């Protein structure tokens, strides 16, 4: 799956394809593969966002990418017990929150965005708890 390098819609479509692959890999338990697919979707969407700074739709999609990246890293952390995966998950949730604030600036903060903000904040709190536990046990 490769997008036309200069076509924003092609990149968005390709990002969606990568998300579908990532979701399938996640269902199969391939966390590393799902993480790679979701990260590629993120890269494509961030390119589009850099080209069109006022595009609220792509930013909304990026929030979903960041949440998924956080969720996958959290699953990796729980499976492997690594502090680095917990910190990575927290960083993705933080980026999601920052992007939601951009949506607010663009006037595109709706009920879905408010719900996502709650989920991202909860994810960060979960990471903070896991980090405390992780460092208390090491």
C-alpha cells in the first residue's frame, strides 16, 4: 500500500488501509505488526496535516491514530512489563490531547472530541499508575 506522494486524499486513503491492516493484526494478536501499521497510518496523516493546517478532519483521524498507538503500547507494556512501552503509550495519549486542543482552536471540538479527551486522559492516568507500579517493583 503506497500513496501518491503528493496527493493528500491518496495518503488519507492509504492511511485508512493501514488502519484496517493494523486492526486485523491486532485481532490476530500481532501487537508489533499492528503497531507498525498504525504508525504508518499516523505518518501519512501527519504529512497531510502539515500540508493543510486547518484540516480538522485529518486531525480527528490523527487523534484516533494516537489513541490506537497508545492502546497498543499499553497492551505491549502489560504483556512484556516494560517501562518504555508505558512511556510510549503515555506520549501517544499526550499527543492526542494536544491534537484535540488544536481541534478546539479550529472550532471543531464536538461531543466526540470531548469523549476522546476523556479516554486520552484516562489512558494517561492508567500509564501513570502503571509507571509507579513498574518503578516500585524494580
